[in-house]
C-alpha cells in the first residue's frame, strides 16, 4: 500500500502552508488527505512514565510462537498501557502462504516487516523479540521468550524524555487520518524520529500451536487451529515512500519522520499523517495507531503509545 505523510512542527507553519504537498530531501513528495483534520487541541503532558515496546517476530506456521504471545499477554495484564505489544510477520518459512489448502492462506507479510527483521539482525528461527530496540548482546537486538519475565519488568517505571499524544479517525473512503504531537519533557541532545504504525488487533485465523505452547488452544490433532486470535498485528507504517509495496528494491520507510529543530524541555512537535484507504477486510473497530520516538544514534525507542482509531 502506498502511504503518505506530512509533518507540521508548529501551528504557525501549519496555517502558513496552503498546499498539501511538501518536498523533503531524498524522500519525494509527501501528501496528506485534504479531508484530514489539522487543528491540534492536545493538553499538556501529565505523565513522565516511559512506556515499553515489545516487538514480537512471529509466524502463523511457528508452533512455538504462541508461547511468547501468551507470556506477553500475561505481562500486559500486569502493566496495562505502559506495555505496548507489536506482532511482526517477517518473510520467513514460518509465514509462507499455503494457497489452495483451505488454511494458512492469509499473507501476513509486509515490506516494512522484512526491513525491520533484516535491520536488527534477527535470526530465521522464531519467535524472537525486541524490547525497546535495546541491544541484548551487541550487535544483536533480539531476546528469547524465556527472557520476557525478567527483561520486561526491569524496564518498567523509568522516567521518559518524551511524551506522545495522538488522535485518529477513519474517513468514509477508509482513509486513516491522525494527528500526533511529541512533547520534549527533558532537554536532550541526540537526533530523533517519530514513527507511526497501523495495527490491527484480534484477527481470527489459522495458527500452528505446539502442545503446551498456549493454554487456550489444546486438543487439535494436527496442532492447527482455525480460531486462533492474532493480537497486535503490524499492518502498515505511515510514511511509505516510493514504489508499490512488494516491489524491488525495497522502498518503504521504517524510520518515520525526523523531529526537526531544538529538543529542549517544553518543545512541542506536531505531525499530521494519513494513509490510502485500508482494505475492506481490515476491521476498523480493532485498528490502532502505534506511535514511538527513537534515538537515531542508538535506535533505542524512548517513548511509545497506542491509540485506538476513533478515539
């Protein structure tokens, strides 16, 4: 899917720009749907808690992957919205499409998932997990599922340098619009980007589950479950530039938009984003925008939130 994105860093710039196209170096033309609301009305940040993002690299043919998903859901039950989860389906044998079989016919793979998978040195065996994109053993970023119970709690409750606010809605043609505001809480000196992902939750479809890997799925003779609930699935990333997804070379943007200008305490940066119309089979009642800020020098994610579309 082609996406487009425009960034406004102050309300003054927002109103000065009368055209809906802006040229950024090396990324081509950036367009926002002209029907998207561009009036910001966010209140000041009230929390300085740093949320934690766990990216779960998974596959519908990976029988061990549901164990990691289950452990993550248990942790989410403890930490609530301060723990954000994202399921990523890279182009490995665990995500092959079995066309004509009546099962495993959904293609979960997207171009950006493959780019992330390759960028962070993920091994082909799944599941693998990243926690705030921190290096586990340099230069590797991945953790195993048996590390979740200690690695996730150890990162909870830290103070944040950024706060993120977002509101999103869907237009009649199924275009997704959103306004995203990043507030700098403490003066920082690196360079930073903000990334916005489109996520769909609670998708019922086929999944291989090996015995003992998930207490909600037991008893299937061939470990194949048609009613598995896929959670927090990465569907897209806003800010996709260039050719149609799936083309060669890869052309999607996994790095989002730069936070331009000063990053002093109290600075506020504003972004308006939109997508092309989402497919009819995506359930808008379970769509979210996942937004995060990361440090360009280390790739570490410094703040993350998830916003339900329509809120």
